[in-house]
């Protein structure tokens, strides 16, 4: 408990410095106030958004899409990754396709996604799925390939075969590495949620950016950006805590 | 008939630059209940031979039979204990020991009771709920021994199981394994390159020479029953083995001291 307070102290100080710099920049620069809002104006916009409930509605929508896209990406990528990691010969055929698809920004698919699924929840979910899927798939395959062979030898010695071998030995042995992939994918997915909502949705924190721009409300724009950053930070912290807890339950070093 | 029959066994690995023979022309008969040490310098193929007997990596020539049946895969009738323990770090001590029992269709309670019994045998009851990382090396190896014994195997294969332990812990574990081998009537094949360890533990010591691994001799250790590391007999046998080690390679002779 004391440790978290100490850690939070650093965060609080660094945020205060950031806001102070923002205010300083606002004071010394002679930008039009409509183009570069002060922290105070952004805060007022935030309160305005929160007061009539629009902010929470948008956040709720975004979180729902994020949960749907990210969770389905993680589950399917881990399952497929475990299988492909075990059947490493099959993965040799799959790998070129993955390597071809991976460098394509998920947003490049946006036109197709909107054409096929229309505007709404699905495009954002699909974008998040694509963004989260590949990092998790590749770390899972690598994690399975990197399992200490002694675990497999011990399993053979005791006659443990598939499918038990998978969930009793391979998955837990590979889990620390898989978790790092899941973690990495969280940030990427959150980034692409915003991109997806900017193009393919009429709601959510990403859509709010477009909406504020159209109304020339830079204060709302900036307030929304801060909210997006904060939610990303909170999601990351929550995942880190969950990860630590699982690793500890499994006798990890953490 | 002997429990384990190794007949003219050889193992050749395919390597990039051709082939490499780890050992060849090994003949060995091991009786039920014997404690056999495989002794030899590094690289003489001790681990490879043990792996072949345990069914992990089979011989490429000759044959190895256990109970009259050719070895072709690992079985829980003969379990291997490794130098680096091979415990599953995400399972508690209790759950590690239960691992092999989970394949046996026992009820949960039976499984737990049997695991507890073997954890007690190696003196770790107080630690049964902790994870392996919280244990010392010697305790971890005890867990591995309990896990192996829990499935009640006929044979224990041990590959330098005490190699990573300090001298005192090692002596304690040697006493433990000697006691267990008597009480539980297990056949034990034990790889080591520590001469004293071999003399202390073995009924017979199988000495291998390298390049490629060959049987140099099989040494009967006449120290039946109680063993004392400082007794004259012990030292005599040990010196004899030392001598053998520095002897030029000869074809296999059975030595009786
Ligand atoms: N999978 C393999 N492929 C090729 N060569 C191998 C393989 N496994 C072992 N060898 C070679 O076989 C020889 C014997 O190895 P082995 O591990 O059996 O020796 P060892 O007697 O157990 O040595 P140590 O005391 O160091 O453990 C070594 O020269 C090793 O390089
Ligand atoms: Mg070895």
C-alpha cells in the first residue's frame, strides 16, 4: 500500500509539471485561443462533457468495443498460437502469410471494413482485433517454441500426452512470455480503437475527436485526448496487476 | 533373466559435418534391485546411454531391453530424475508430486494422500504448499525424487542428480537415496563423474571411456550393507577405481576387488 502511494507520488508530480508546461506554453505563445486551449479551458470542457453524460456514454461504447475486439483477439491468438507453436512444421506455412499481413496497418483495411460491415460497432472491433491478434499470435508461437525441453521430457516420462500436455504443461510454461505479448497488444489495440472510431463510427472517444473538430471545439478535442490517454494508462495498470497476480499464483518470481 | 539387458548398443548422431558416435559396443546386464553407477569423464556418453535406456533417445545399433521388451519410449515404470530437477515452477510441491499420479485414474483424495506420503518420505511435509522457487536446490531435488517414487516405478534413472548441490547437501541426499533404494527395492541407474559418490552408492560401477564411449570395465563394490566414507574398505575400493581411471583402455574385463 505504501509502495503504491510512493509510486503514485511520482505520477502526480510529473502530471503537475506537464500541466504547468502546458499552461506556460499557452501563456507565452500568441496562438488564437480557439486553436490552442489552456488547461483550464480543457478542464471546463471536460466538466461540461461529463455533466451531461455524453462523455461517459462515449467511454462506455468505446470500452465495450475494446473489450470485444481485444478479448476475442487475445483468446483466438493464444489458442491458435499454442497449436501452431506445437505443430511447428505447420507454422512454417502460416508464417509467411503472417509476416505479409503483419506490417499492414489495421487502418488500411478500414475502407473494406466499412464497405462490408457499415458504420457502427463492428469496424472498430475488427480494427482492434487485427491490431491485437498478430503480436499475441507471434509471441505465443515463440513462447511455445522456447519452452525448456526438460518440461517436455518430464511429461513424457510420466506419460502425459496431448491434449493434457497443452494445458498442464505447455500453456503454463509459456505463460510468462505469452503475457508479455498480451500486454504489448493492449497498448496497440487501444491506439487503433481511436483510429477505428474516427473513421467507422458515430460514437466513442475516437468519434468524439471528429465531432469536436467539426464543431471547432479544440477544448473538447484536447479534453478527449487527455481522457483517451488516461483510460489507456488505467487499462495498462489493471492488466499489469492481473498479470502479476497470476504469475505469483503460479510461483513466478514476481 | 536380467531386468535390463543392453546388447552391443551404440548411438550415432547425425551432425552437419557427418556422423558422431557417442558410444558403441556396450554390453551390460542389470539385475532387479541393483544400484548401478555409470562413471566416466565428461563426454563419454553417460547421459546418452541413460537417455537410451529411459526411452527418450533410442540406440542406433544393438538393443536395450527391459523385462525382455525392447525399449522404445519412456514409461512411468521407469522414471528419470534430472540434474536440474525438472520441477514445474507453477505448481506447488504437492502438485508437482501429484503430476505423475494424474495419469493413473486415482481419485483426488487418493492422489493427495499418496503424494503426501512420498513428500513425507523425503522429509518435506512442512514445505508441501510452497512453490519450487522457494526451495533450496537440495530440497528441489528431493521433490523430484518424491515425484518419481510416487508413481512407484521399478527403475529410477538418475543423471548426475546431485551434481548441482554443495558437498554437504549432496552427502545427505546420497544417504537418502541409498536408504530409499533399500526400503523401496528400486533398481537405480545413476550417472555420475564423482568417483567417491559412485563407490559410496553403487553395487556395481560401470566405467566408460570416451571417444567414442566404450565400456572399460564393470566393477563390483564389495561394501555390502552399511557404508562408511572413512572406513579402510571404502578407501581401498576408491583407490582401486582411481587406479583404473588412469589405466590405458583395455577391452572389457569384469573386475572383482
Ligand atoms: N543430440 C546430440 N547430437 C549430437 N551429438 C550429441 C547429442 N547429444 C550428445 N552428443 C554428443 O555425445 C557425446 C556424449 O554426450 P553425453 O551428454 O552423453 O556425455 P556425458 O558423458 O553425459 O557428459 P557429461 O558428464 O558432461 O554430462 C558428447 O560428445 C556430445 O557432444
Ligand atoms: Mg551428462
